[in-house]
C-alpha cells in the first residue's frame, strides 16, 4: 500500500480507480490519511499546521545549548521515527514524506509559481530555540544552514525554512525510512530546487543527485507500469545533468523520455508567409511533431494531469506589429497539424528544445530553431509550467528584435503579475512543474 501512496503523491493527484480504493481503504482514517488528503488537495499549509506536524516540530519545548535549527529539526525527526511502534512505523514514515513534499511544494509556490504564501517560523518552533533570534537574525541563520560548498543562498529567497525542513527529512534521515522506495525521487527534486538558489554549482548536491538517480532507476517496476511518471523522471534527470554540464547523460535521458512518449520531432521547411504584405509563399522553418499511432502509453490518460483552463494561464500576448504576422501563416496548415498532446508529451518537446539550446552556439539560426520549438509548444496552451517556460524562452529570444521587443516586455510583465494572481490554484501550477525547469520569480523580474 505504501508504494501506491508514493506513486499518487509523485503524480500529484489520484486516478479515478485510486480514488475509489482510497475511499474504501482504512488509510484515510490513519494518522497519515488526513495529511495526505490535504497534500493531494493542494492545502499544503494544512499539512504544515496539522497536529502531528506541530507536535513533531514543537517537541517538549526544550533544546540543547548552542543547538541550531537544523540540528534541532534532525533530532526531532529521528526521535519521531525511533519512538514509533512496529505497527505505526510505516505510517510515520508516510507522514514525514508528506511533510517533506508539502515543504517542497510550498517553497516552489513561494519562489517559482505563486501565489505568494507566508510561513511564520516562530509559530512552528519552540521559543527556547528562537529566544534571541530577531527576524533578520533568524533569516541569516536559515541561510547559513542552506549554504553548501561555500556557495551562498540568494538573499531574497522566500521561506527558506521550508527547504531546510525538507532537506533534514530527505538528506539526514532517509536511512530510517526503509518502507519508502521512491523517496530518492523527492531528494532529486530537492537538489534541483536547492541548486537554483545557490550562486554556483555545489559538488555536494551533485553527489546526492547521482545517488538519487541511481536508486530510482533500480525501481524497474515503476518504469514498466507507470509510463507517464517514467517520462517525468527522465526529464528531471535531463535538467539536473544539464545544470552540472553533464551533456552526454542528459542526451541519453532525453532520448529515453522521447522514446517512452512515442513522439518524433523534425525541423522541416513548409511554405508560408511571415508578413502582412508578403505576396508569395516562401519556405519557413517549423517543427513537425508526430505521435506514433497505437503507442502503448496513449491509452493511459487517467494517469496524466488534466489540462488547466486557458483563463487560468498567463496571457500569451499577440505581436500586434503592422508588418510581421503574429505567427507563420502556412499554405497548407493541415499538413503539419499538431496532435493533441498530454502534459508529459509537451514537457518532452520542451526538454528536447532545452537540450538543443544547451548544445548549440548562440547564433541567428539557433534562435530561429528555438522559436520554432516555442511556437509549437505555445500553439497548445494547457499547462502552467510548460507555458511559462516557453513564454520565458520566447521573450529571451525576441528582446533583441526591434519589431518584437515590445511584446517581450509586455510578456515579461504579464508573467511577473501572474505570480500574484490567485485565480489559478497552485495545484494547477504544479502540474509537470518539476520536469519543466520554469525559471524562479527573481530571474524573470531581473
């Protein structure tokens, strides 16, 4: 049963079949049941403020002299695990997994997706631990705990306590959580987030990433039974490898993800027009995407996230130029019609695009090919993380063009404003987030 819970938490939602089993099973009535329910509903604050978590973090209110927050958290987590009875051990491990996942999601919400979330650390920890800590001193202490290999944390990162708590559970205590086979996958996600807030690459995090990838790859049954999750995992490995300049392993993972998706992608020429005044159709560069028919995984739509309503996505601004068309007008648009893509399949196209960008020089032809990728992805606006990643890439490419720079500016402002918009719930923003590498909030604002 623990394995099924892990898969649902990784996916971020329950399939109809799992929903039925969940209602009929006793899991929902256990200590971890209500916590997991809040987690899957996207109420991460309820997880953090649940009675069992508050009791875990608060303890008996005492702490050792000179004990810092990280050491205190590690002691409390280990105590929570070792105090468990044999029957309750697996249940407590699931509680800690749910807490770590909720912390990572809230940290992502605070710094990548929005809407903003506020965490008041003094409400969670005993006063004795924070007696001499003013807000600024507390912030500095948390930053010091997250400092690795001498690389400091970005000064304006929001809610660093959430990342620290997730780090304690995923890095310091996994040896005590034997029933959780897929916990290393969350450790890999933690590594990806922590690295993005450091000034330079950390060799410690790279070592943890390698170890985590190896452990997850040993779960062969996951990759045969859960095609959608397997695609997501390989894409996450792609971004991790590219972060640390490991281009060959990244290439192998992107090829595996593309193979599992059944997608074929080719840059090709098609007759079309680019301007309002163009008389003849000329050859234009486009991305031709085909989906293999009767591919085994296509029928498994229940295990793929449902698209987000268009009204909840950031606005894709039109070009509005008096000469250049908003998009290429093809002579035969039906010939290169894009198939209806799932979230994982869109993420694969974005992953191939990122891999292509990292392996090619900055050149006008490279930019044209990247714009072909973004045009393809943006023609099917479905998922927040994919949409924002593609819009940010297009904006970066267009800011050097005199006819497109105005749209680039408006698009950047629209994405920044959307961070504060509460009409799009965080559960929608987190769909396929970890396999897209959307930029953090501050990278867009700069």
